[in-house]
C-alpha cells in the first residue's frame, strides 16, 4: 500500500455530517459555518460552565468599519456598539444609552469622534462620558465622568479592530501582536473565512495542543512532533508534520502561537508560504466567533504554485469544518 493511501486510511471513518459537507456548494458551506445548529443540547446538559478569558479580542475587520460608521456587535454576553470617529480611531461602548436605554447601535450616528444616541441625541465619547445634551445647558454630573464599566480599550493592528475585555474592568496588561506581512506589498490581501462554534473558547484553545487528533480527524500522515514554549501571555510551538498533497507526501513545518487567548496565528512552510491570523471572540460562555484571515506570498499564490496555494487554505478550512462538527456537540470533561 502506498504512503499516500496509508494517509487516507489513517483518518477516522467520516461521520454523516462530513459526508453532507462534501455535497455543499461554497455558498452553502459558508452559510453552514455560521448557521445555528439543530437539535443541540443546552450548555447545562453539556456541562459547559467556563468563564470567558480576559485579553484582546477581535470585534470586526478594519475594512468593515468606515469613518463615521456605527456597528452593533454582540460579544461577552453583552450588546456593544463600535464606531470609527473622524480621527480614524475605532471606539467601543456598551450599546445601551445610560440615559433611557436606547440601543445606540441602531440609529446612532457619529458626530466628530463621539457617538450620538438616536433617542434624545445625548452624545458620548469613547471613554463612556456624556459630552453634550443638546436641549440642556448642563449634563448630569454622574454622566460626565468616564466609565470603565461602559467603555472598552480599543486598538487596531494587522487589519483587525480589537477591544480589551476583563470581567473586573482592569487596564490592559499587554498589546496585540502586529504582523508585518499584512502590510508587505509582496504578500496578498486577506482571504477571509468565519465560523460560529457552539462551544467554549477553551475547547478551541486545547485543540491546537492535541497533536494526536491530527492523524485521525485531519489525515496527517503521522502524529507530529512539536516543541512548545510559554512566555507570559504568549505560547509558541513548532510542529513538524508530513502532509499529503496531490504531489505526494511533503515535509512541512507549522509554527503557531497565541498572543493572549483571542489572537492565535499560524505560519505554514514547506508547501507554500502562508500566514493565518485568527480572531477568537466569545459571544457567550458556550458560543465562540472564529475568524481566519490568510495572506500568502504573491509569488506563491499567483505563480506556478497558485493552485497549491489555494488548496492549502481550502484544506485548513476543511480541517476547521471537521473540528466544528465535534465541537458543536462536545460535552466538557473537567478531568479527562
């Protein structure tokens, strides 16, 4: 039996859902990745009762938020509003106006760098302080003060808008990592993919350290060796794996890391130069929004290896689809 054939035989026999995925069109597959799942057990029935981690998390891509644009988002079991002021900087507040509770993500508008509520036009800055009540000469004193309970530290790097979340509203203890490839003209624009995973962030984080599942779920020829190191909020590892391709078995290297729980990244070498930046943001304790943004060397993507470069991204996304089938119905085992 050939080594390529052994690679195929190493995989777990596909469950019915995997067979169904094969028949989906690209549009249908993209929709499946974000649709609510059917016949799902509740978080309580799946023993999911895990706290949401603190750190920097993606709320949107930079190109999804134009100057003057207001966007409602739902993360950390909270309704939030994101906007970009005239100075180009993004800002994030709790969505409900402290005056009378209007949702400022629907009908709110940007005035300079501040957000104007659609209900009574009270105006709020990015620190959560009211700066104008148009029909009054004074502002209620408690509304004039910045509020760490309403406002969130926000920054922008590598094509993402980030917000700092901490359940006790503490100051940021680190900054998101910046990747030079994103602005390098020799590298491609992002190819973007997203999933809604019906599982906690911890499940996704543990998956990257689970080397054994690569063989049985994803068809990697053998369980890869890897070296892992920790440095404060950072974890890095290098995995050496043998990967099946149309051209046969290729020795490859996968370097990956996380800069805090919300910013995983992966570099693939051996087949073609690929950088994948991920945004992992909790919607709730049991639901996670996952974004993958790929950039590749243009010489690989547009040259003779263009088909292979696209296949790399397709295969990575296929692996996430395979994991999602498990994650969406996985029960949490505290001490496996």
